[in-house]
C-alpha cells in the first residue's frame, strides 16, 4: 500500500493530524525531537517544508534527523524543486492553483519530476489553494487570494483539483495567520468534493482544531504550534484528542 493510499484509508476512519516542520526554524536535532514528540502525541505524518528556505542541505539534514527519531512517514512540502530530498518517504506534488506565477502551478514540477522519479520517493498529487490572509506563503507564492467569503471559488478550486485527478485538496490560510479558513468554507468544500480535504494555517489551539474537524476537514496541519509551545507533547496531544469526533 502506498503512503497516499494509507492516508486515505486512515482518513476514512478518523480525523488526522499532520505536523509541519520548517527546516529554517530550528537545527536538525531539534526538528528530530519535535517529530518524535509529535508521533507520541498522535500525529499521523510529518510534513517538511517552508516558504523561506535557502538551502537544500537544510532539508536533507532535517529529514535525516526526523527519520532517526520518528517512525512516521516524512512527506516533503516543498516551495520549489531545489528543496527536494531523497531521504524523505514522499512528496506532496502540489500545484498552487491560485498562483499568478506558472512556476508554482506547473514549471517547478517539471524541474523536479526527474528527481522524484530517480530518487524513488512517492509523489502524492495535491491541489493547493491559499485563502485570505495568506501570510508569507501567499506573498511568495504570488497568489490571487481566495477571500474568506468567496466560498464558490473555493468549491470550484476543490472540484478542479478532483477532476484533474489529484489525491488531496488543501485549503491554506498561511502559517501564523490570525484567522484560519472559515468553517463555512470548509463545510461547503467538503460537501462538494470526494477527495480528502486538508486544512492548515491559523490553527493553534484545541478549540480551533475541533471546529475545523467538525466543519469537515479530514486532515488538519499545525506548524506554528510546534515552534512556539514549551510543552509540545501536551499541546499536540490535546489538539489530536479534540479532533476525535
């Protein structure tokens, strides 16, 4: 069974939590500790990536440290082809559907396709859309933000991702966002698509995580929580438990 197939199987049974680790935010050994803690707290996968990376070596060293400390699948969440790593288990081969820059829609994929093929890491196709406020991801990704109230556009993007054959659809408010994707948008998109819905950005506490799970998110991603919490294991454990609906 592929990693993507296993994620879909698990998501059909229960809500999942993924931990996002940005190699630019801490040294590799700390990233390894964070991944180990996330696994103990109940996360189902570790995503590795960030919008402000400057070195491929950062990614390699972070992924290797995570693999040493955690048994969870490590899935790359790359901002570009130059930040891929052969040490990961899989990569979200994602198209930033609302970017004005074709590099993020398809050209970076062309650059990275040979690497993915030759390295043997699993490509997991995903439609990725950034929603207001968007934060750094929206700025660097050069997106036309989907406004929080523009639910029809969000549904359209979700259906387009599905019709293009993508495995997952991701609604992202941006790391550190003051507002997460609205419950109304999540509910509407979930009602209209048949592929798993991932939601991230601005989810930092138990209440918000539970609201997004109840609204219909199949997978919730948290990242800033990992970087800022002193009692990381407890914070993540409470978020994962809050998603048990």
